[in-house]
């Protein structure tokens, strides 16, 4: 009676060991942790985005390239891309949100707030996609808290920047969807 019980017990433990070693019980770091260098745009991807932005300077290619630069902590390059874009592209609210993000990362919070407010106002005047309205609204709320706290450079005082972010998330803003 005892031997079959031990055999079954051994089989169950072996199956658990097999599943732990080779089964689907894995958690990928990219799903849990924030972006790492491995998940950022590669050099070849940046070359492709730069070539696309050089061929056609439309909103999608400019925003993709500027966003890739911002993700790689290169706000100066993102600002240069945005400044070289045609005027019609620069006036779009989603490009304004990227410009505000680049200015903030360059340590120019007050200018970033002004740009974010103008992008938000442009959305209210012309009617934007829901994601653009939400992005600009959240960005304005965060930058207002940053400026109110007197933070100019987020790198110089990360704990105060985090506190400003947390205060901005406690504010409930209603956005009317069209």
C-alpha cells in the first residue's frame, strides 16, 4: 500500500519539477519592469525612423522619431526633430504634447507647461482624438503640479517630481468625449 503511494507522489513531484523548468511559468522582465536598454529602439530602428522622417515629414514619422529619442533620454535630439518639422505638423496637438515632454526633460518645466496648455486648448478648439485629449489633460495636470512645487529640472529632484506626479493623479478631471 505504501509503495504505490510513494510512486504516485514521486510522479507528481516530477511533473511539478518539469513544469517549473520547462513549462509556461515564466515572467518576462519587459512585462514587469519599466523599459530597459534592450527594449528601447535599436540603432537600426533609429536609422529607419530617421530615414522615414527625412523622406516625409508627416505627423506620424516625426512623432515616432521624437518619441524614440525621448525614450532613449535624448530630449535635445527630440526637440531638434520637432523644430525641423513643417509648421502644419508642429501645430498638431499630439506633436505639442511631445514638445512639452521634451522641454520638461530638458529642465524647462514652465515652457513645457505653456506648450502643453496650448496643445490642450487646440484640442478643445478643433476636437482631437480621445487619446490626445487624455494625454494633454494629464500632461497639463502634472506640469501644473511641477511648476507649483517649484521644480525646474526633474533630474535634480526626482523625489519632488514623483510627489508632484502623485498629486496630479489624485486630481479628478472630467473630459467630455465627442
